[in-house]
C-alpha cells in the first residue's frame, strides 16, 4: 500500500471513492503520524477515538454511495474553532478547560460534508503572533530543517526549548506544520493580519484568506472582528479549493456573513488565464528588500505572463500605512472582544478579594505577554481623549487603503501579485524579544488585504538560498476567490516542485 | 505621543489586568515602541475621508423576531468555574 499520509486531499478523496482505501485506514495512518510527531507540538489535543468512530461512519456512507464532498477525509482544526465537547482554548491559559456546548459554523460544515476530525491545532494565543511562540502550549517546530542542521541535531532540539529550530510562522503555526509534516490532509486556519498566508509561505503549503464575510465567524474565538476570517491551509491549490467550498457559506448566526451561493472553487483550477491582467504594485518593493524575494516576485510575474496573462505596474499609494493602522484597529477590537474573559463564566478564575480583584488577577494570570501588550495598546487608543487621534484616524486610513485597491480593480486589473513574506522562516527565539515591532513586520505584505477585506492566496513559488520555502501572494477582487485559485494553480504548476521535508522528527 | 508610568498604570486598570510595580518600566517601553511605530499615521492627510465602518458593503440581514434559543441554563453554566443554584458565583458586590 502507498504511504497514505503522502496523498493529497484530492487523491485521498478519489482513493476512498474507488474503494482502494478505507477512511479507517487513512485516519489510522494520520493518527500514527501524529503520535510520532509529538515533538513538533502541532496538536494540542488529539481526538483519536472520535476520529476512528467518524471514519467508520464515513466508510459505511461510502459503501452505501452516500458520500459527502469531504467524506472520510481526516483534517486538523485550529484551536480557535469551537468544537462541541472538545478542547477549545485559542491556546490561551485564560480559557483553561473550556469545552464549548456548541459547534462553530465552519466546522459544522466540515462534519456535514463527512470530514473526520483528528484533533485541535496549536496556534499563537488568541491568534496574536507570527511565529506560534505566544501559545500557552509552547512553540511549534516547522518540519523544515534549519539550514545546515543535521536531522539528529534537530531531533535532539525537539525535546528541549526548540531554540534554533524554525518557526512554522503564525498564528496558524500548528495548522501549517501539521499539513506540511503530513499529519493531516488539510487544516482549518484563520487570518486577521496574515495568520493563514505567512505560515503557508514558511512551510511550503497553500493558504487562502477568503473575502471578509465569505465564511461565518460564528464559533471562532474572536480577535479583531472586522478583520478575522476563516480559511484553509492545504498542500495544493486544489485541496484548498475543496476545503473552502465546504467551509464557506451563509450563516444566520453571523450577520456579517455573505449571503450568496458558494461557487465550485475546484472548477476554477486549470481555467485559462489568457487575457487576465495582473497588477504589480510598486509600493511593495520595500527598501532593503532581500534580492531573492525580489527575484522570486519577478519570476512569478513571468510565469503568469507565459501562461497568457498581461502584467501591468500599479500603484497602491497608502500601502505603507497599513501595518501601523492595523496595530491600532486590531488591538482596539481585541481589547473589546477579550473583555469577556472575567473569571466568572468560563475558563480560569483567580481570586483577588473583591470583584475587580477577581477580574484583574484572572486576566493577569490568564493572558500571556503579547496578548496583554495588545490589550493595553487597544485600551489606550480607545480611551477618552485618544479615540479620535488614534482609532478614528486609523479607520479613515483604512478607507484610503481600500480605495487604492478599488481604483486598481476598476482600471481592469483582475488580481495583484506580491511577495508573501519579507523573508523565509526564522528560528524559534530569534525575533521580537527586544522589540515587539520586529515581529509585526512579518505581516507587511499580508495585512493590507485584511484592512481592505479582500481575498488573498499564498502558493509556494520556490526556495531561498538556504533551501527554505518562499511563497507568492495573489490578491483578488471581493468574492473573486475563483480567479485566485486559477492563478495560484498556474504558479504551483510553474514553480519548481517542492520536496516534502523528510520525517526527521519521527 | 508616548505614555508615562502613571498612564501605564491607568491603562492596566482600565484593561482590568493586574500589573506588578516592577513590570511598569518594561511595559512602558513596549507600549512606547508600538506608539512610535504608529506615529507616522499622524502625517497622513485624512481630510474629508469617512472612517471605515463596514469593509464589505452589505445590508444587515433581518430575521423574524421570534425566540430561537434559550432554556439551556445547564449548558450556559457548564464551563463556569463556580456556580450555585443555577447562578454564576462572584464575590459580594452589594453590601
């Protein structure tokens, strides 16, 4: 039998329907892989029994010819999706022992379509971070070996503090790691400033942040409600398209969820790009940008051109203000959303004498350093006397950022091509300890997309000089994810094939 | 703009996060680093620009004004650290 964990989601789907494998076999193979990869720390909870029960039920439905679109396919779920009766803590200490009595809409769509849950995936605490190092459950190690490290050296580092091993990025670090290390066929993730796309770039996987409103936010632990959006990480654009079709769709429980039919995204893969116009925004050419990032970007444009697209230079003049504006809007919304953690209704409770003491002690013990920092910034920019100078101004700048994109799209541009990240993956413990802003700069190319509510897809496009994956980002018109899948597939086809990291951790 | 230590204490109080006195200088440094990072926004011309309220223009959906949920007190309380007689338990707030 072939290596079941090496199959793509699409191939596994076919093998299940052909009856050449069973969901129980497929699920077992992934549970074994998870067991051997404990050191990577991608999963914070494994739901093995439930997975095997679901797999059996899927096999019965497959045999009866009643298979759903994701029937029998084992997936990982980011820890911020509410899963009924199962560990859901957004990897924060303050949600200690929380097991929701309800299911998120996105995951309920996956189970409706027959998918199997393997467990919950590690992430930065409340999705605040770019390296998975802010998780209460500790950092995740990327399956990619640090340059010049031997497998033995790396394996030994897994048992320690993991310093020097590569981060899988964040906040969806567990999702990206699990997909890249073949611990699940695909995973749910979420993206507020780049949390799907940066980890996908760092691990050589594909990720899409859909248009704001494409997926329901009901049952996702909230970070910044006007920016948060669900999306998948998978190993191919096709697998991402299959996932998104199930995840997306109208939900009466989320009033910001878009009410329009979900297209068959998979049908967009392989469509011709002839006649499409691709914009190259000059403001993304940063001072001091690494030569290899710039070279990869030009190469990506050449691939799209060779496939028949027209490449044009475009301008998005307010780009440089997006990241600073984000660090006002996102913490402001977070400080409001995270006010609910009070030690009374769920999660951690630390006594502090009176009621205010209870709140203050619970929140001091329950939140990690990065979350505390952002809550304090958010509280400050919303406080009396500063609201207009910071928050209202940032929201005005957001209008300008969105207008930049609208102008470019109105001029006939179908999608915009940019680098995904300023560099390849960095090491655990390497960034942000002295200055939090150093870590924030990771999102410089991705955050504009959240500020404007647009869809963004990252596909692997090549390797750095040190042999690590690099990605390119495609930005589309609102609700035109299909064009991104079409273009992403061209990049995937044109780029040199990535070799999967060998399982040095097992 | 930058914050002084008194402001850091005030923000912590507003955010309902207990902060030890020895953490104040460090927090002040971090908050000021972030404030200096966002400082450049003060120079952007936003004259006549509407602040964003909805990133995707959408009509707020309305539903029938009927009860769709409720009578699930046990579920609501299931995750509470302390409860009594079907209520959340908190320190005494009214003398």
